[in-house]
C-alpha cells in the first residue's frame, strides 16, 4: 500500500473507533501516528508512548483490517487515559521481560473487560487469565503474581505478539523516537482526560450505555476519591472513639469526690478500652497481597489508638470461621481457608468471643452472604472488590488496589 492509502486506512480506523466509543473521540483525534518500517511483529498492537504517539508498522497497517486497527486504537488510548505507565508497580522498574509481561497482561485485562463486544480474537481478557471481571489492573497484577509464586507456574501466554509499548509501563522501546516532541503536553493530556470523563458523564445522564470500568474512571477523574488508606483509618478511628466514649461507673477504686462526703462510698468513672475483632475473608478469590496491605493498615491504626494485643482478635473465615488469633505481628497471621465464602459464620464467631467486640472490621471482597440484622456492634467493611457488596448497616471503605 502507498502512503496515501495507509493514511486513508488509518483515518478510517480512527473514525470507526470513535463510532464504537464516542466518548473517546477527542482522545482518539489527539493520537499522533508515527509510521515505522521493520519490526513488524513487535508493532502488531500499534504500541503507544506516554507522549501520545502511536507507532504504526507499515506492514501491520497494511495487513490488518480497519476493524482490527480501530480496536487497537481504542485499546492504546485507554492505556494513556487511565495512566497505566504512571500506575505501573515499582517492581517493574527493572526491565525484566516477565515483569513487563505481567503488567501488560493486567492492564489488558482491565481494558478489554470493557470492550467485550468489539474484541479481536487475539485480545487478552480476564477469562483468558482465569480471573473475575471488573477488577483494576493492580488487582489483576497482584493475582497473577500471587498465583505464579504460589503454584510455581508460568504466566498465561499472551495471545498477540509484541506489547503495548511504554504507554503501558513507562519503559522505553527500541522503535520509539526520542526526537519527537510529545503530541500532547502533560497539561493538555490532563484536559483531554477531563473532557473524556465529562463526555462519559453526559452519556450516562442521557441513559446511554457506558462500560462499568469507564464509569468508575470518569468518577475518579471528575471527583477524585480520598485515599482508601486514609478513609479506612478515619473509619476505624471513628468507631474506636465512639466505643471508647462510653463511660461507666465502677466501685473498683474510690471516687475523687469521696472526701467531700465522708461515710458514703461513691463510684468512680471508668472508660474501658475498646476491644476489636478483625474478620478476614480467606476465600479463593482474595489475594494474600491485598489482605496483607489492608490488615497492616488496620492494625497500624489500632496500635496508634492504643488498642493492645490483648484486645485485638483476628478471625479468618471462608465458609466457616477458624480459631481466633491474637497477633504480635501481622507476619504471624495464619490465613486458614481458601474455599467458599460465608461471613455470617465469622460474625457469629466474633460475637461469641469475650469480651464482646466493640468494633468489628471485615476485610472481604463482598461476595458473601451477610447477617440479615445488624450485629449490635459497630462494623467497618474494607471492600476489596468494586463488584462486591456490603450491608447498609456497616460503614464501607472501597479498597481500590495496591498503590
């Protein structure tokens, strides 16, 4: 194909992509095409860089259909809008092929979960990885890493040769050109993201169908959420403060006013230390990394608030509750379980402990039956899965993923 024919095909693919996802039209028009000769297999996905350049191999652009090119344009612009290069875990700083592939698979699963009707046969999906729909790239990343370490097997094979470029992980590629100025400055890229988020919000207001992943992304861009760590800390502190605020009378020590009333024994006021039980969902869908992170945050707040080891109980639970544990360190925790999920057994076990907990913190993906009635004590739910649910009588914190 001649250069004019290639340009015409590129333009047709971009129009088709904008038709498939109208809310991405502005972002798609901002992409800067860079034609590359050679390295055909490596450029099969039309990789992008953080400067919003898309590297189109001449052979690949001629070989693939307009529909296939349109899919990869939507795919690559999603990497850029969702900031996958910025979100790439620190462990990928070293350019190890297996680490790069893990993150690429995770981000592809996050993206393609929202493109089920327009996927090419070669696209990587959560089902291809054996993982649930609706997760973030960070959650897919941790699940893939944990599965590989636990079972000692290799990562699932990629279905498409090549990779998605530095727009996915921030690592430079041999085909990228250093002499090109960014197609979009950081400010313009941010404005493009805001415009895209507003377009998504407008389509939602018009009752148009928008994939769940894009809805969540638009909410985060237009209404940034507070860090889940800070939110969880605030919820736990609030629950402890309310529990500690309950003051009772005791005759175990005399009142300071006793001298004013000789012959009368007056009780003194006593503020008991709150007891806390942490319920941990250890069903098969929960990764150890996410559990450790959420539990470390919870125990850190509890220690800072003065809740001693004697008053902190941890109960792991899948379809049944396991023996309560009192922890000296988080690393001492035994994660018993791994089957189905029914936290009702965990709540029953927590309420049977003595002293009865003043606060119950449940760390779960939310894919569990809940008690029909409030347990009669304060409950904070750290929800690890955006698709999970929590009861109305609990305070809920959405744990969005490992930072």
